[in-house]
């Protein structure tokens, strides 16, 4: 059972399976959803399980075949800390209005957590955000691990740093790259120096702020400056800007 950390810090358990064909597709991973689901189904490492593809797409574990459980298998202990190098505490939030405990356990490290930073970068360049062609998930992962892109602003200095010889070896000399593909990447980055406000807000990856809410905020405030100023002012409880933001229809 492997724990993956998402952009918002959610710890998602994934079952690593011996490859098996399900509906004509070879499956080696299956979602376990969350720690409550693992406990409910009592999934343990080494178990023989029944797998199905939910909606014929996402593989998931239906049940455990208990009489084939290996001797000595222990109940899975869901980690209370993030698997990132920082080992930041992972907590289940409590809804202040209802008192309900979230089924999701989240890393509290936010931008200090390298896993969350990487996922934020992937979201930033994705199709519904900055939509930078030539900078997919694999490239973001590689650039992050090498230290070339640690935050979104670094994307916009890649061309200058590459030309100045600060990136070694130069991007165009690397395996899988070439002068044409690097030129196309820089051209795509250049074209995204100015984008629609809704795309920019969505690219920030603020929790609970997806495409629809981004469009709503963009329509309401009209410019980045106005939105940022409203956001700064809304931090104060009781502030007029806070009341105005909460009063936006649909927010």
C-alpha cells in the first residue's frame, strides 16, 4: 500500500497489485480511497483481493478474500505524518460548522512539502490553467528534481538561464529534447506571459477554488490588482471586503 500526496496535501492510499487483466486492461494499481475505506474493508499488505474497474475506468478493490490471507498479516496503520522528507504531521480536519471529521488526511506542510509543490507546478502548467505546451507532468517532475523549476516564476526565466549557460547541460542537448522542441517550449512560455484572469486564479491552485469559482471571481473583480487587494483586505474578520466576498452569489 503506497501513499500518494496530492496538490492539496491529501494522502491517498494506492494498492500495488501483482499485474492482472481486468476488462482487457492490465491493472497493477487500484485506489483505496482513504483510511476509513481501508479499515472498513480490512485491506492488509499481502492480501488476495477482488478488483473491478469502476465505470470501466478506475480500478478499485471490491473485497478481500480472507481465507487466502497470509499468516501474520496485520491491519494497515495509516501514516500520521506525510511521506515527504519533512515528515510533516498529516491531520484530518474538523468542519467548524458541523463538527464532522474529514475522511481525508492531509499533510500540513503546504508549500514546504515537496510533493505538494510538484503537484502545484503540474496544475499551474495544465491545460485549464497556463496551458504551457511542451511542459507536461514528466518535464515538470524532471525540472523540479533537478532544481531548474522550484516555483512557477522559475518557468518564465528558463529561456534566459538556458541562453546564459546557467543550465547545464543546455536543454537542447538533452535526450528527448532538440533545438526545435526547446524553441517551441520557450515560444509557448512567452505566449503565456499574459493570460485571462480566470485562468490565472485557477492556476494558483487555491483549495476549493476550481474553474467555476475562478471565473466567478474574475467576473466580480475584473483585474488581478482588484482581486488581490480584495483578498488582502478580506483577511480581517469583520472587514467590509470579507463580507463583500462572502456575499458573492455562488461563492
